C-alpha cells in the first residue's frame, strides 16, 4: 500500500452514486518524506462532485437530477 497520497483524476459521479453534499474545492500542498512538495489547487477531497445537471442531495448524499435541469421551469417567464 502507498502511505502518501498521489493526486489522481477520477470521473465525475453519476446519477445514483454517493457524493459529499456542499463539498467545495480546496487548495493545499502535499509533502513527501524526501522533502518534495506538490501544490494542488481547485481539487476535491476524497470524493468527486456530481456530473453537470446533477446535484448532491443533502439528506442522502446521492447525485440526483435537479428540478431546474429536469425542465420544471422552461423560462424565466414561468416565475413571473
């Protein structure tokens, strides 16, 4: 097993997959035993966000379609 983290790209979460509600990207510096460091910016910690058009629901932490993206409202005129 690898003891120190290695930055890895993963696909965005699909509908029905677990997610982390209100997760925000972070900037941090990773340090290694040999003294080297890597600065990473705008990365997600532990779990990737949902794909575009999906939201991470607070209660269940599952990616699901948002009402707005399901065409519940077709235009701004629907609000007026």
